[in-house]
C-alpha cells in the first residue's frame, strides 16, 4: 500500500511573511533562516578561537586547536559560498548595494587568506607543536575573529533586514 502523498506547502514553513520565501524550496529552510544558521556556525568557531587566544601563552588546548583547524575553513567557505550564491543576489537585486557587496566580497577573500594561515598553525599546535611567538598568534586570532564577528553583525543588522523586508533598496 502506498503512503498518501502530502501536498507541498505553498508558503514558507519557517517564516510565512518572508518576502523571499518563494525562492525557497518547499519544506526547506528559508533564505534568512539558512543565513542565520551559517552566522551561528561562524560565531561558534569565533568563540573557540577566542578561548584559544585567551589561553595563550600559558596553556594550549590541543583539542580545541584541532577542532578549530578542522572547522574553520569548511564553515567559512560554506557560509561565504551561500552568501555569494544565494543571499547577496537577493540583497543587491537592484544594484544599489553594489559598493556594499564589493566590500563584503573583499572581506571574504581576506578572511579565507587568514583562515588558511591560522588553520596550519592550529593543526601544528593541536599535534603537539610549539608556537615561537604566542603573542603574535593571539593577535592574529583576535584580528580574525573580530573581523568575522563584525562581518556577521553587519549582515545581521543591515543585509538580513533588507532581504527579509523585500525592500532591496538602500
């Protein structure tokens, strides 16, 4: 006996008033919900990086270093790919946000470059290596996670509300 076919909903399940819900597949997270999940993942990595920076130079949590090294680039690349493929087009639909989008994309490039360097260092530390200059590493970690947190805050405060309202104008 076949299972009854349930009709797919025609409105967004997560947020019925979302103006971009028509772009979301049925039963899938909305664009804004998916963006929020990626922001949360990036902020979780930032929290671990901050804990590592705070522990320098006295003690290094090797497990945290390995977790951060394994998570940093995949989380960052997934979020950035989603933003550029799905979210930025909704935000910059009328081209009035071109300068903002150029800046956000430039931040993506800078973040990946620093994340690659940090990943190598965190892997080395996680596997028992030593850091010749813990103060410099702490500075690099802080520069990275503060930049990512500012990026997320800007998107949450300015980009997401514009997409959510459907008012793709500055």
